[in-house]
C-alpha cells in the first residue's frame, strides 16, 4: 500500500480563511435565474416566485457571497431595465448568450433573494457597452440612503434602506474577443481606474475587483494582468482569475492533475501582482478573486445545437459525475492552500448552469460536486495551516502530480481541526499519517468519505443519492498520530476535536 505523510505545525500558518472564498455565481444565463432560483407559479415557489427548495439547498452550502448578474451577460446589461414595476420592464435581446432577457428578475429581486438565501451580493458593473457614468449611477442607487435621484428611485421601487453592497466587479473578462465592448489591456485598465475612482467617490467603503485574464490559456495572459494593474493598481483591491477544466479525452489521471495547473496559475498571478507592486514602490497588496472556477465540458456539444432568441434555454447544463467531484475537491484544497492571497472565489455557477444544484418543475437535487463544496464551506472556516504533503506522484501533462492533495484548517473559535484530502490513485488505497501531538487530546469526531467505484456515476432527480458521502471512514488518533487509510479515488474530510 502506498503511503503519504502530512506534516503540520500549529505555529506555521498560511492565513485566516476569508469566508468569501466559498462564494458562488448567478448569471442571467440558461436556467440559472428563470426556473433556477426564480420560478413564479411553481409549487415550490414563495409568493415572490423564489424557489424555496433551492434556497434550502443553498443554505446547506453556507454561501457567503454570490456574484451577479454576470459574466458575459453584464457587458450588455442595462441594470435600469431590471428595477421598478415589472409591467414596465422591457424584454431585451441578450447578445452574450443569444437569448431574450425578460428582465422580470433584476437587481431588486436579487437583493431580496440574497437575504432569504443568507448570502451577500458581489455586484458587477457593465464596462463593455456602458461605462463610468452608469457605474456611478448603480452605486448611488444601491448604497446612498436618499436625497439624490437614483437613491430616491430605489426608495420609489420599495427599498427604503440602502442595499449597501460592498463588493463590486469592474466588468467581466474584458480581454475576451467574445466580450461585448472587448478592450485592450490599456483601454480596460484606464476605464477600470476611472470607473472605480468615481464609484468610490459615491461610496468610499466599497471594495473593487479588476479583471484579470479570462483564462490561463489567453495569449495575452500575464501581459494583460501587468498592464491592467499598471493603470488601476491604486484603485483595485483584487484581481480576478477565471479557469474551467474538462475531461474531453476521457483521461482521468490527467484530468485530476489539473489541480497542479491551478496551483501554478495562482502562483503566477501572485507574482505578477507583486511585480507591479515593486515597480510602483507601493505598500499596498493586491489579493486575488478567483470568481469563476469549476469543471465545464459535458454540455459543450449540446449547446452548439441551441435555438437562438428563446428565453431560459437548457444551456450549460453539465451533469456532473463522480470524477468531477474529485477534481472540485482538489480545486478547493488548492485555493485554501493559497488563502493568504485568494480571498474571494466563486464556483460558477450555483443553480442549473454548470452548477452543484439542479432543478426541474417537480424538484431540486444535489449534483456530485455539491458535496466537496459544502464540506469545504462548512468545515473549512478558520486558519489554514502550512500543510506539507509528502505523497508519491504520477506523471501527468502538468509534470509530476501528487496522488494526494490535502490541506488542514484549524478553527480557533470551535477548537476543531479539519483535514481535507483527495486520493487520486485510481487503483490503490493510500495510508495517510499526520503527527498531531501539538493538538493534545484531539480525537477523530467524524471521517466523511465520498466514494464511488464508477468514476462516471451521476446524481439525477430519479436517483438523487447515487453519489453521496458517508461518515464511514477509518481515521483514528493513537498516541498523537493520526492514521487513516483513504479509499482509492475518494474525497475525505477528517474532523477532529477534543
């Protein structure tokens, strides 16, 4: 049996986890909004049309922040179309996804829904087809108490108190040729700097996220980040990262090794941020917002056949299998290992569209990826310990990949320790040991295992529990040493306390 040693020291820490690292994303895309979180007339909907069954599943994830309304959608969006009386809202063509947007769900509804879902908004502004003036206006509408045109308009629309939105995205994927209002790095950096400056004049307390590259594979990657930050370093608080992974060639070993690529991506962007910091002789540190991440590939072929000009099509509806859940677990571990710089992250997306939650007219259910996301969010709060994983490796397209990805989080408030681990070995169990003598008196309170012998197993409405976690792991502490045998191809959450 292969063996892995995990080394931690109570005094060697990475950072306290910013809870916003467990955020998610709702875009006006496919059935994320319509038939996802909002479906008037459905038997599960409340009086305002919000799906109550979906809200309960979202609460199970403890989602701290939700990015809205896009995504590519935001680059052609007029936020004013989605506020006020619904009878006066215009239906518009959305060129991002080639559909009709009814605008029956907009900013007012999103803010009301956010409260019900126990989450906070991460609002994006349109810097594609619009710009500085509109960015100023939406902050005024949302955050000023009253006495001005837009703040009084909000009151007229039934929201007496300010929405007080603190986190704002300065556009979306502006380096992408597919983006409405696509810009060069200099053009985007300038408008981001000016829009952010004016937005902060309206509300000095807001935080701002500037657009990094749309993905690591962009030809302009690195140069884009450096140029953008050169223009807006003093205004931005965070730089965004976006990355999706897929198993197009049905090569599971290389697919699970994508966490190596993700780690390198994060490290590279940190280096770029720090280069610009040094260049500017600045004392300010730019942190990262990994505000789009997930597995995405299952629905690609189906989406090529979609009819244009319809409302709420079944679009980007990946049905996730068990191996997807394993990679999602490794991606969460990777971001936690960089908790000193990755302060915000958004799984894209939350419902129906490349999502952990799926709905039909007759119910809602959890996809396989729901579980590692939920476990990390619920049990991953606290301080990340510097986790050294001495694991055997295997060859992959990204170089040597460890069979075991792991991170340990210590929650000071509850005096609990959680070890997250993925065994990517498809053939063998893995014996794991960790010296916990610094945590005197700690014992294993639960060892959760997500395992299935079929890597392609999925959850459906008919069989929603085909892939689901069990608290049947074998982890134990003896004489201060944690020992566990991890099943092959498994996600593990080992919880410890006194």
